[in-house]
């Protein structure tokens, strides 16, 4: 075995996959708790939380798949196309459910009024930013999905397209992460 060459044994892979599964399960428990929160909007909040965390988890996985594209390395485009399509659909679900619960946020005596009354700087900077940045991941992932399906497997020979798709996935994840973190801040300040 040469220096710098590292292989995982079966036990190592099992432990790593188990850790990922446990972390994802615990992460998904966060929005599941919303379903039992005493609020008339608990179902909307729970659905939005599940779609947002699922989109973030798949988007994070895709960042690891996108880096080889940016570097110009060969990747399994068949698998990547399915993952990017799943991420696109999850981002769409997050955007739709986010707009669904946004009506409550902006409604009378909603979290927006509460935040404006107590910490207006947070709303005027953070929430105005979140309202727009959270919508960017879907069209970005949609463009990556369209390119992957339009050009198909021969796209592997187009380094420019592969890099574009990889960078698009990375930028989409950045916006997704920003929107997610600001959404958590909102949830911490005032439950919808």
C-alpha cells in the first residue's frame, strides 16, 4: 500500500454509515416535534421543517458529489442525475411549504409583528434577506437537473458543463444553508 492511499474496511464503512443514519434521524426529529407543538400551525411548520431539513441533508451530500465535477474528474452521472432531481424536488417542497407558512409569519399578531416589536434590526436585516435567499436553491437545482438530463451521459466529456453543474450545486447549497440557519433563528425567536 502506497503512502497517501487509504482504504476503508467493511467495519469502518458500517460505522460511518451508522453514524450518518443516526445523525440524520436525530436531525429529522427536530421538525417532527413541530407536529405536537400546541399551535394551530404545527402541521404547516412540521411539513416545512421536514422538507427544509431533507433538502439540506441531500444538498449537503450533493456538495461532496459536486466537487469532483468542479475538479474535472469522472463521476457516475446516472446516480448524480437522480440525486440532483431529488434535491430539486425537495427544494421545491421547501419553497412551497415555506410560502405556505409565510402567510402565518406575516399575518396579524404573527411572528413578524412580534419580532418587529422586540428586535426590529433582526427583521429588517436578517428576515428580509432570508425571504429572498431561500428561494434561490430551487431554480439553481432545476438548471443543474435540466442540464444533466438534457445532455445525458455524453456530458461527461464536456468539462465546461460539468464544472457549471458542480458550481451550481455548490452555490445552491450555500443559499440553502443560509436560508436554513436564518429559519432556525426565526424559529428560536418565535414559533410560527
